C-alpha cells in the first residue's frame, strides 16, 4: 500500500513540477491584472492579425492534408507497388526532422539561391509558411487513416462496385463513412500542430507584425523584440486555450473510436 | 461532427477578438500594425533592426499627426540587423528599411533594391543615432567604467553576434577605435578585441535586443549596447544602469526607401519626416541621439558628449571597416570571432 | 460478405497498383510527398556537399558545431532515459492505481503534444527563470535544456507503455507474488520484459523529438555556444548569419544521428519481438 502511495506521489510530483505548476504560473501572470488587461492585450491589431494569419494557415493546410493524406493513405493501405516501403518511410520523415531543418530545406529549395532560384515568391511570404506547416503536419492524416483502411478491408467496397457503384460513389458511400473518425482525429492533430509551429516559421517567415506574424511568432516577438512579457503571456494563454480545445476533441474522438 | 465544434470554437475566438478591437489600440506596443483597420488609407511596411521600436512608437503617431501622415498605418518587423537585411534581400516585401549599420543597406543597393542615391541628403541617410555604452547591474558592483575595465579577470561581457547583429559591430568598434588610435594601430585594437572576445564574451545573442534580454535574465556582468537601449531598460524599471565610457563611438542608424515600394511617395514622406523638428524630437524623447543640431542642443542635457567620440569616418568608412574587420572568414574581427567561438 | 466471391475485373491489376486510388492517385501522392518533403530535403543534402567533403567535415567539426551536436545527442539520450523511468512510473500509476482526478491526470499527459513549443518555453521560463517565484534559476543552464526537453517528450513513453501495461498477465504476477516474490522482483522479472519493446519504442520517439527540438529551448536555454546551445539553435544561427552551407552540413548530420538511432531501435525491437 505504502509503495503505491509513494509511486503515486512521485508520479504526480513529477507532473506537477514539470507541467501543472508552470501552467498555473502563466495563467496567474496572465490574469493577475484582470480580464480586461488580458483582453486588451490579445485584441491589439497585431494580435488579431496574428490570430487570423494562424487560422488562415490552418484553413489552407487542413484541406491540403486531408485530400493528399487520403490519397496517400489509400495508396499505402490498398496498393501493392514497388517502392511502397520508401513511400511509407517518406511519410514518417517529417516526424524525425527538426522544424529548423524544415525551414533550412525550404530556403535551400525555394529561396533565391535555391534549386528553383526564387522563381516563385515563397520564402518570407504566406506560401512559405504554408509549405513549412504542411511539411510538419503531413504524417497526421495518413497515419490516422491508413490503419483504419487496413482494418475495414476492401470487401464492402468490392461488393459495392460489383453492384454497379462507381468508384467515386463507393468512396463517398462506403469508404469515407468508415474512416471518418480517423480523418477527424488526423485533422485535430494537424490543427494543433499547425497553430503551434514555430521553429520552421522563424526561418521562413518574414515576421512582420500585422502581416506575416503568426501567433507563435507574436509570442516570441513580444517577449524578445517588444520586451512585453505580459503580452507574451497573454498570447501564450490564447494558444494554450486552443491546445485545451484540441485535447478535449482528442479525448472525445478517442472515446468514439473505442466505442 | 467534432471538427465543426472546433471550427466553431475558433470562430468564436476570432469574433471575440474582433469585438474588442476598437476599444483599445494603444495597449500593445505593436499598435500601429493596424492591418485590420487599414480601410482606404495607405499602409507602409517597415523592416528594422532590433531596438528602434520604442522610437517608432513615438515617431509614427507624430507622423500621423501631420497632413502627409494622416491615416497612414504601419506594419513593422524588428530583428537582428543583418538577418533582417538578408530577409529583405531574399524577398521579404517592405517599403522602408532601418538598419543598425550602413552595410546592411549597401547589401540592398547591390541587389538593386535600394537606389544608390539613398544617402545623398544632408545627414547621409542617417536620421538618428546613439553611442556605444556600458550597461551594468544597478550600483555598478564591479565598478566598470572604461574599456579596460572589461578585461578585469572574471568579468563576463554580453554582446551580440557580429555576423547577424549591427549592435555587435558598433560594440566592438568602440574599444577598437580607442585602442588603435582611430585605426592607426590596428594590431593594438585587434589585440584588445582578441582578449575581450576570447576571455570575456561567452554568449552570442543574435540581436541587440536579445543581448539585453539575456543580460536582464541574469547572464553576465556587463552588457554592451546602444545608449538608447540602456535608457529603454532603465525606463522600464529594470535593475540596471549605464555608464558612457569617456571614449566611445558614434552610432549611425540609416534609413532608406525601397525602390519597388508600392507606396513610394508615402514611404519617402515618412522618411523625410524623420528629419523634421517633430521627428527629431520624437527620436530624442525615446532616447536616440537626434542629428538635427537644434534639436540636439535642446536635448543636450540628456545626451552628454563623451570626452572623445570616434566615428565610422575616422576609421575610413563602412566599406573599409566591413572589408577589413567583419567580412566573414577574411575580416580580422571575423577571424577572432571564429577562433574564439567557432 | 466474403462469400460474394468477387469476380476479377480487368481493372483489378491496375487497381492494385495504387490501391483504391489507381496509378494516377499513386502518382499524385508520390509527387506531393516529393515536392513537400523529399526535394527540399535533397536540397539540404546537395548544399551540404556543394563545396566538397572537406568543407562538410570542417563545418560539423567547428568547435561550436561539434559541441552543439554532441550536447544535443547526449542530452536527448539523457532525456530519453529520464522518460523511461518517469514514463513507466506515470503509466504504472495511471493503469494500476485508483484515485480521484485520475482521468484528469491522464489528459494532462497529452498537453505537451498539443501545447505550442514556444509556449512551453515561456511557461517554463516564468517558473524557472530569473523572476522565478520559487527561487529556482535555471535560465541558460544545461538543466534548463533538460527540463524543456523532458516537458515536450513527456507523452511518448507513457503512451507507448500504458496499453502494454494494461494487457500484462496479472495472473503471472499474482502467482509470482504468492510464491513470495517481492513487488520489485515481480516487476523486474514479469512486467519489465513485457514492457521492453514499448519502452524502447517510446524512448526512441522521445529521443528523435528531443534531438530536433527548437521552440521549447529557444527562450530558456540561453543558446550559449559550447555550453547550452543545441544543434537546432546552432543551425538557425548559421542561417541568420548567412552561412547556409554550414547550416546544411549540421542539418544533415543531425538527421543522420536521428535516423541511425531510430533504425537501431526498430531493428532491436524487431529482434526482441522475434526472440
């Protein structure tokens, strides 16, 4: 019994020191001057612009990842082709690549001195930020959907197609409903990761307040460039709120998946 | 299903955010980043080195109070001078640039983004400046007042990385000018820097502002910085104080308009405004040394002249100094830095 | 359903090529992955070797670069190890213990996944920085880097061990206990072997995550060369000071370390699994 209590105390103590107390601290710092101060801080034009830029990036990245993620997952789960192992590895690659290296890679590929010789204005503008975010979030939808596709098998789909359904109809009526939860889960992870991306963006984003500054860049800029610690805490709290929303959604989806 | 909930939550957040927007704009220092409220009026983008924000926060409202500046909004970016310049060179769109050192503008002249005539005005394209100063903990416990004091055993000096920061270049030039007698005896100057960089500089923040932040977080005994940055920290109530060494260096922070600015007229009007009495006064109030002699006279008590103030021209101008000292891999200071911190 | 005996349509072989999406879909997927992931990474490789292997070697053996790479590898390994211990502990408590608020604790484990890394940095700095209300000053020290990395890697081992722990044979445990084995002996001889692959896998993921981490370290680590500067900070600095070739060389090395470790772990778990 006493071992159990000791283990519990140790585990909770570790979590407390590492996660809970710091979080409580930042919430305290954010709200010690009251709700109004917090609200004003996160509604300055630059903050609003940062929030909307972050959401814009999410709004572009999510559909891209869903469409291409589904195609890739279908190919991986159902296809049998030479080089499949390589494709599998490439999908996992972004997990193992440091975000900073992602930024470096984009500069060396799309930038002025890069392979494409700066043919397209990508770096230091919105496309660069989107590309960086797509890179780091690429595995999520694929990895959530692929196992589900394997599990459900192809029998229903084949049945549908023998009954005369077109491939498209089969996809909409049979496949998609079956993998829906997996897709949602992948999307939630993508959204969370997109909102939180920082390392790659510091390299490829212009960071101009009101234009090319996302929420995470705003946190950093406020902390360092503006010497505005409170503003940084406030913006962090917004991001933290979004993270909590993500957690709740993940928990709900998990429950549904198990059901 | 769940994703609609997420979208709804996000939307709610944005709506909430927008709801409060009109009440209060002044709270955040990035208040003029007003992309949102732009409307039909013109908007200028400014890419600057790390520390002049406190100045622009005063200058921009003053500009907005003039007929030319009415309704002009600004989006601003601050960071390490060299890094900011490199970003503009590689495609970051902007209208006005303000760097710590001239070579960062020269880079854009060479890439064809800034007119070669950018510095052909009375003040050579430099609307404001500062001097290199020594910042210590409050009460100056180590009693550091001169460049020689920095070499006292055990003193740790915080100064940024000269390959990204303009502030770092000024910080190194100040003792270099003193020790080399204005460049007459480069060996003596370099010997000093070798000792300073090799034995006393441990951190390499990327910009002048990050250096301040590092120092305020408790690292080091001395921070080398702009006088205006020291004033900024003191006015913020930080536990630091600054001493201008008797011999120091004049910092010139140039401003230029981009050739392909979409709003060139307004951009030029803004740059011109920086040199007016109002503009100069705003800079002086924010802790920057004005270039207009009359305004400088007016603020003389705030900006005491050092016994000896070296300038970049004393050392032969930025072209020479950059080639000989800071050119990566070949410049003598660059070599010392690579040797010490590589 | 299975008895529907699907007649093999002529399209069948073609379908198999790209699965449900056909060869076009396969092509689209490959092209997408190439454009987003492979080509940019290839650009890093070519850039790193542009000036020849000697330059590459010089770039990664420059004192600060070498130090950053070694520090990052060592600290990541240490953090993986810390996670093995604390992760197992937390997973154990979550599976075997019952107390009020357990589900809340369970949810908190995922927080570091969902929380932006820069926020993690600020959060830790507010508590362990110089303005620390508890008087712990970690700013710009190696412990600060360790704490930051432990924070962001928290979920990996917990989440890989937890499901395995749930399925561990309780009867064998009880048998061992009834035969007089102490709690620790039971754990070591019955539970730990079962957890082995999950532990390795989780530690590998934690290591891979830690080795590339940037955001959580950037504010609290201080980035002091040859002291607390991690590899990703070094790479960012090289880009900021306009030395892309050096940035590319260190990037390639960091990627290589990460792959070697991940492959070694995969190979190891596979072998263990077979044995």
